């Protein structure tokens, strides 16, 4: 029997009323659930994956994929900086020691490659060379050794070392060396503490998979960062479960560089190979992908000296035309996406970035829409759209 209040209403209207109550109940429970999540997040905020407890809940997972040196860990650092997941004092100290390691290792690679470049170091610089090759690791809180500063400064003043620096691409010289050498006096000062900019330029090869929790827009997000070296790739599969979005990084400067592990392989070709298997994998069919071309700053410099056609003969743009170069590589990557796998601007997004530039990264990450359906599956975006 009809409720007296419903008397005279059409069956359709009668159906609508419970529906309104159902929606209200859903909204209420959703807000309640969201508040519960926020409470739990507050308790578990800034916990890394290694100290996660049952208090915290993970609701999204970003997977960073790409070849070695393509900027995956740099993007992760940017996410942490932009989303206030600050670095602990022990991490900052580890970065300080890493700065010393990057400087010494970089200079060692450079010195070791001189004979291959047909260059010879004058005898007067042999003691400086020995100081660099014999330098040990830096101990906790120990200052950078002054003799290393004097040795590296003397080496950098010599035309032979300067020429090797210029020809860095031929010897797979770490791309952060110009930044490190420019900042040498600051690094070697006793009060040196790495800045965010330093941290972004420092290089530590990722081994295995690191999982870091970042709170993005109130949502606990697990960011999985894999090692891109050839020997690391067989471990990628361990990170493939429950992915919300993939960020696939490609270093734009890779077009003229060889893989450190296999000098016969071109970095960009290697990246195209991996991209082909990732973007067409059935496993990732429904996962949005952001294809991120990194190192745009270095690419703009590199293209002034190295013509893309020397490495990719079907490039028909003019030498030094950075825009044509970028378009060419974007199209090369898009041409690998098989029909029906991913659709541009629907579940495949392209960004060209300088990963070390925090301002640009913020714009890009905002653009990519952290709390929008680009990064979150529609269900989560729906959930997200309710006011608290
Ligand atoms: N100038 C500049 N340097 C960059 C950019 N992206 C990354 N780098 C530098 O490139 C080096 C390698 O970057 P990582 O983020 O460690 O590379 P990765 O992809 O994590 O490498 P693996 O851990 O070996 O897989 C670091 O020294 C970064 O500072 C960029 O857009 N511009
Ligand atoms: Mg890494």
C-alpha cells in the first residue's frame, strides 16, 4: 500500500524519491569514508613505504618506467618536493656525500677516457690525477677533502680536460657534470648543505624498485621507481600490480648517446624498443600513460652541435631545429602505439619537460591534473569531486 504522503504521485515520481535518499546516503557515506581516509592519512603522513603500517591506506599508484638516466628518480624527487614530503636529515647527509661521489666519479670517467679521445694529460697534472683516482668515500659529516678541490680545479683549467668535457657525449660522460663543476667551490665549502636544486641534479642509479609514498591532494599515492639499466629491467614485473598511471620517461638527449652498459646500442633506439612493449602490452591496456620527454634543456644545447639526421637518417628537419627534433621523436614514439591500445589525449598524454626545473615540473604536473581523471581513474575522480 502507498504511503499517505505518496498518494496521488506518479509511479515514476515515487521511484525518484527513494533514489534521492539513496544518493544522499551515498554522498553521506562517501564524505564519511573520505574523512576516515583523511584521518588515517594524517596519522600516516610522510611515511615511506618501508615504514608503512596498517594505519595507512594506498589509493593510487604511479609507476615510473624508462631507460636508465631518463629522469625517473628526478621526477620522483620533484613529486616529493612539490607535495611537501620533505627530505630527512639523514637523506640530506646522504645527498651531501653523493655530491662528492658524483664529482669524483665524473672526473674519473673523464680522465679514463682521455686516451680513447686521443688526448694526453701533461706530466705536471699527474699528481692531480692521482689525487682524484685515489680519493676514498666521504665519511658521515666529514668535509670534502681540500686536496681533491685543488686537484679538480687544476685539471679543469687545462685545455685537454676542457676538450674532453666538450666531447662528453662521445664518452658517455654523466650529463650532470657541467652543473657539478660549476658549483665546485660551494660543494667544497665546510658549511655545504645540498639545496633542492643540487638534489635534483645528483645522480644515483636506482637498483630494484623503490616505493615512496607521497600525499597528493590528500590521497596517499605510492610512487614506484624502477631501475632503468638493462640488468634491472627483468625486475620491473614486480612493480606491475595495481597501477593507476604510468609515467614513461624518454631522455631527449638519448638520440646521440650510447648506453653505458652496451656502447653499441643507441639510447633513443633502446627507449623506443621498451616503449613498444609497454604501450602495446595487454596488461596496460586500460592504464593511462604519460609519455614524458625529459632533458629538454640539454637537448636544446645538444642539437646546436649534433644533427639528429646523423643518428636518425629519416629525420628531414634542419640542423639545430630543436622544435623539428622534438616533433620527430614524438611522432616516432606515437607510431609504435598499435590501434586500440592507447589514444592520444584520452589515455595517452605527451609532455616535454626539464625534469630538474621545479617551476616547470609544477606546471606540468598541475597540467597533467593530479586530481583529475588524467591521473586518477574516473571512479576516484568522482569520489574526489565531493566537497568535505
Ligand atoms: N639538465 C637536466 N638533467 C636531468 C633532467 N632529467 C634528469 N636529469 C639528470 O639526469 C641524471 C639521471 O636522472 P635520474 O632521474 O637519476 O635517472 P633515472 O631514470 O632514475 O635512472 P636509473 O635510476 O638508472 O634508471 C641526474 O643527474 C638528473 O639530474 C632534465 O630534464 N634536465
Ligand atoms: Mg632512478
